[in-house]
C-alpha cells in the first residue's frame, strides 16, 4: 500500500507543472512557489522509493541557519530560496518581539521534486520530516493524505489574524476534516493585464478598458483594436493556453462550478457549462484571428515573455503574482501596463479566482509544534510578515487589513506599485468579495494532465468539437475516480 501511495505521489509530481498554479520552469522558482518540470527524474525516484529506499538523500541547493542558538531549534524546507530568505528575516523579527521564546531555524532549499518526495517519505516513515515545510498547491492532496496524523493544525495559532485573512484563500488549504493545515503566501487573484501604451496608439483609452464588464465587451474591444492596427500578421488581442488551465479556472469561478466536485470524495466532472462556454469562446477567437495559442503553451515561459515584449498580444488574464514576471523578465515594460478586473460571462458573477500558491505546513514531528505554528502564522499572516511578503516577493497578500492601508498599498518606494499604471491593491480591493476558489484534490493531477496534454490541444490547435473533447476527457477522468 505504501509503495502504491508513493508511486501515485510521484506521478503527481510529474504533472505538477501543468497544474493551475504559479509554476513555470522559466521562472526558476523565484518568488512564486513554482513547480518546474523535471522530466526523467520522477520515474527513477518512483522506482527507488517503491523499493523502500529513502529518496531522500536529496542534495540541497542551499542551507543556512538563522536565529538564537540558545532558542528552540527547528528545520524548515522549501523549494524556493526566496521563501527561505523571507522566513529567515521573520525569525529575526520574531526573536526581537518574543525574547521569552526565541527560535533558531536551519533553512534548506531543495529542488522542487526532491523536496516533495523527501517530505512525503519522511511523513510516511514517521521520522526525518522538518518542523516547517513549504508545500506547492499541486502537492497539497498528497501531503494532506495524512491530515493530523502527519500535520499539526494551525487554527489556534492563526486566531489573532484570522478575522483579517481572506477566507476563500484559507479554504484552499483546509483539510477534509475542516482544520487549517496550510498557511498561504498569497491570494493569487486573477486579473487582466492590458498594455495601455500600445492600446493608446490604437486610439483605445483607459476608460474603454474600464468599461469592459463581460467577455462580449472584451471581445468587442479586441476587435476594435485589431481593426485600428489593420490586422497585421502576428498581432493578436490575446493568447489562449494549451499547457495550463487558468482560463478554465476563471470560467468555473464565474459560474460557481468546480470540476473536482469541491472535495476529495466528490465525483469529478469536466463537462461543465463553464468549461464548455470558455472553450467554445476561445475556439471562436482562434478561428476569427482575435487570439493565438500562447507560444510554448502559456504566457509564463520565456517564449511567452518574448511574445509580450514583442507586443504580439496586448491583454491577457493571469494571477497577480505574475507582476513579478514583469519585474524580473520584462523590466522595459515599466509604465506600459494597466491592471483591471477580469470580464465575466454574465453581470453579477464573481470575476476572479485564486490560482497557484504555496501552503506552508507544520509537521507533527516538530520539536515544539505549537511554537512552530505560532511562528509560521506570525510570518505569513501578521501585518509585519505580510508587509515583507509584498515588499520582497511581490505577492498579493491574504491579510485584507493591509489592502486599504495607504502606507502599504500606495507606497511609492515599492517597485510593484510604481511599475504599473495603477496600484495593484486598488484592483484587489475592488474584487475583494468576488474571488472564487477551485479546490486542488487527489483527482486534480489527472484532470490537469488530460487537459494540458490532450484536451486543450484538441480544441484550440486541432479544432475538435468541444463537446466531443470534453466527453473524451471525462472518460479518462472517470477511470481514475
């Protein structure tokens, strides 16, 4: 049974880069909790772990120890070095504010696949797990399989901050028993990015963009743009993805649907009205020349960045953590881009969905579980921690008390506040009650693998009938239920 479980876990690792999340091999793990593809590694690891070997003599990318050597010692693992750098800063703040319960933490950064494999192996064995560990959204179902046998609930530790935290984001990291096991880094709220510098050259104003409410409005504005520039070859209004399901998540959130059924024991159904409507609309856009298929499958890879830099597309939806991609990979676009709400299919629908992320956990193997939980929630939920997350990582934080704090949301020294034409938190505040949640459960890797490998390519590249493609996808998903 243990061998089968670990093999399933490692299969999920292989498909994690396809999950609707922050993942991208191009981004090299910086600042978004990425799930980079690592082809060829997981199959070997599956065999080793199935034979009972510890996968987990994984070679660390970085190790550092920070804090009070006389305090409680802890271990923290991550697959993103920037996350551990953030935690290290928070250790110093914690020790200053809590001289009676100081801590020292050794931070270890591992490659994505190695870390998650090592974590699950340690949890299963009952020994060797860290006190605190990052868990990428796509791996949550695997790590949560042990619930409070493996993990320590955070409900009590987060109580000082819970009233200010965005409930829909916390829900994504709850266990099937209703307890909170993961602390999120960000909302991951999906918004629209518009290249206003290019649009203005075509006679389109910010007022025109702000007037977009529905996808029909969005399409009409795109048609106006293409007409204005003479529909040259290689220029499009937007691009659609074949290697990511973000667009499907947007549609489901707007309709209030979830193809997982919303929980691990529900029946998955990909033949939803929301998914069908979105795919039909995207297929029409491809056929009319309004949209292209994103180079390399989605906008979060090097080819996608270049496509944006070449102004081949001038608008697209993506989570707010994509702001860091502009800073890191497209700095010359500073001052050109405007952030707005996503269109909806029908007025009154939710207009956003939380995508991707890292839910950090405390394991039951921790030296002091309550202290580890208190530190973690302080680091990732307190105003002090959330301010540093925004400043250092560029994430849209979950502590909503900061969203309307002018010193935070309009800080002119913050590079994200000055990169775009408007303040990101002004947009986030305007959609505060319109951010949906799509659950990531044990069937999610199957759904995402099917869509990213077959369904989206069939519909958007090969023109396969949407109903036919979704029926084929449902047949595959049903086999894994």
